[in-house]
């Protein structure tokens, strides 16, 4: 199968992570260009490396990476995924950040004459990488998502969005090279409420979320436009 078919195929054919794992031991991905991506003029040529993660309503998740000459490597997910390197590399890289915590460190008394006090607040996350490379986004997403305060189910989408804001890439800050006008950026954000079967999309040119609920009795194709208008009320 080709990369842009994977998500639609999984959502149309499987009802659990166990089913996905079983099926994708027999599948591979063919390298091919994606005309829609090329037309978007991001400056990144196709085929692009595709990495996939899926969750089911029982709380299970999986990561699929077609890195074995097109064959999929299948990994247990910790709830976070970014692009290359391969998933085990990202998990191992977490060991470089064991010092990160969600509480202030306060001060450190090095000797009788030297007491180093933190500057304002947030010292527990000193060393959290702030760039937009895939390894740094993985670290940022992992710690921020796990440090969230407890929240109610109906607050889930907002909390998910809050974490993603820290890793979405604004247009203009990652040019292909010093001479190019083309740049990579986050074209849209999407979140899915598994319990309510509700999908949310926010394009890069507008903070408004478009909501679409998948009713159980849907038996035909439905198209809904994504809003690009700022809601003021």
C-alpha cells in the first residue's frame, strides 16, 4: 500500500490495536510521490518518511514504521510519536532527560558561601529542548503530556491541543536552506475524541477548530469544509 492510504485503510478495516498488529505483520509500504504534498510547495520532496500511531478506545496504542525496506516494524507506544530516527532510538534518548521534573528545584547550597537560587519559576524543566527537530519534539511532547494536571474527559481535546501547541511549527522558521523561500511548517492540527467519535481540525491559518462527529449510522461519504474564519463570539 502507499503511505497516504494507510490511515484510511486502518480506520476502515480494524476495530482494535490487536487487529492492527496482526494485520501489519503482512503489509508493506511502497515508496511513491504524493502529488497533493508536492503541490503544497513545502520544499520537502516526496516520498516523505511516514510514521503512524493508532489508539483504540480500550487505551491501547501502537506505532508502525515502514523502515524495513517497506515492511512495517511494530512497536508498543508510550503515547507519543514523532518522525525519524526509529522509535526505539527516541525511547533510548529519554534517558538523557531523567532530571526533568514538574516542580521547582528552588535552590542548591554548593558550599557554606554559595547558595544558588533559581530564577523565578520553571527550574524543574531546565534542559527541556526547545528546537523543532523530531528528537526534541519527542522529548517535549513526552514530558509535557505526562506532567499535565488531572482533567475531566470533556477537557481532553483542549489539553491535547495545549500540548501540541508546544511542538507545532509556524511557517517561516524552518527554511530548506539559507537561499530558499520554501519552508516546512505544520499545515494543520487534528485531535480525536474516541469516546464521542468526534474529530477536530485546526488549520495553520486560523485558530478556529472545525468539529465533525462520526454517527454510527453513516452509510455514505460525507464532506465537511474546514473553517478558515476566526470566530469572535
